[in-house]
C-alpha cells in the first residue's frame, strides 16, 4: 500500500520491520494496517492499488462475464482491501462510486459462477485453479465440507459408524474406588 505521509522523521517499529522515516509528499510503500492508521490520524493520503483502477476492474468484469468456468486473478483479500479503502480512504480513490460498483458487480458475477458450478457438481471430480478470494472460499466452505461428509457417509457407512463409536468411547480404567490406608 503506497501512502504519502507528513509524519516527518517518524520511524514506526513493528514485528514486520521498521517503517520510516517518512518524507512529506514522497510516496512510500507500507503495510495496509499502517496506511489506514496514518490516514485515520490525518497524517497521509492513501494511493489505491493498481488493480483498483476503473480500467482494470472493467477488464476483469468483462473477462468474468465472458468465461463461465474460470475466475480472473484478483488479490486473495480483494473484498476486504476494497472495503477498508472505501471506509477509510474514500477521498483518496478517484471515481470511488464507479470502483465500488465494479467491485460489487465482479463479486456478484463470481458468486453466480460459484453457485452454478456447485449445482453442476457430479460424481466426477476434477481440480482446477480457481483464483477464489478469501471471502468466496469462506462462503462455499460449509457447503463443500457438508457435501464431502455426506459423500463419505454414503460410500463408507461402516467406516463412519466405527469411527463414531471410537470417538465417543471413553478409555477404560480400573475403578479402584477411594484409597484407604
């Protein structure tokens, strides 16, 4: 995350390393958490990442709509990053309403692809690179894990029953009662 800061001469030490000293009006690459913290204090402006430009997001949206089986590469946390920037650096993003609209459209198209892809699951299994974001993975995780558990139960019920019996079985210890001396 690039930010322009007016915390002249300040050095911030963190587990990731030291950041600074900062020079006024000189763009500097810093982690998102630091850029947002400085922005909240009015000490910098945040430059949005290149992937958040209207031109790039328009291309991504068109490619998402054109392909029904693949996902365009976006940062793994693109939804979270954009949300942070919309909440804390709205005034630093050019065409913020258009960018927000494009990201929402991309998210909607991707969710539609995920939904139709899950409906088309059959007995054949195959792997492919999906380029899903963290939020999208978390949305489909309960369905996929539930489906896999059901599939496993239907294909090997005796194994499931045996493992459930062992799971709830308490280790047997001799009941010696109270110790009497």
